[in-house]
């Protein structure tokens, strides 16, 4: 894994991203301290947004608030 400084990362971001698409991992440091890692996206963790929205809609149809508003629930939680 290569290590690059924040300034270099900012200056050469497009080149670094190209390398990441080829499978490399690159650590970005600020004053020598690691602060971020550029790495390829894990496709197994890639979430199907439409499926999540549909699941939330199904959940909302099954679970009602019984007349409570979100504001009332927030206020109740603050007591």
C-alpha cells in the first residue's frame, strides 16, 4: 500500500483514483499521520438503493405511529 501526503493527493487525485480502480489501496497522510485510505469499492457491500426504499415503504405500511407525530416522539424522548 502506497502512502501519499494530503497535498500530493489533492494535486494528483485523478491519477490516484485511476490506480484505485485497478485495485490499489493508497493511504493519505496529513503531517505524516494517516487520515484516509483510498480503496476500491467492495461490490458485496454495494447496496441496491431501490430495494432499500421499497423495504422501507413496506415497513411503513405495516408499522403505524398510532396518531403520533414525529415531533411528539422527539419531545417524549427528551423527558
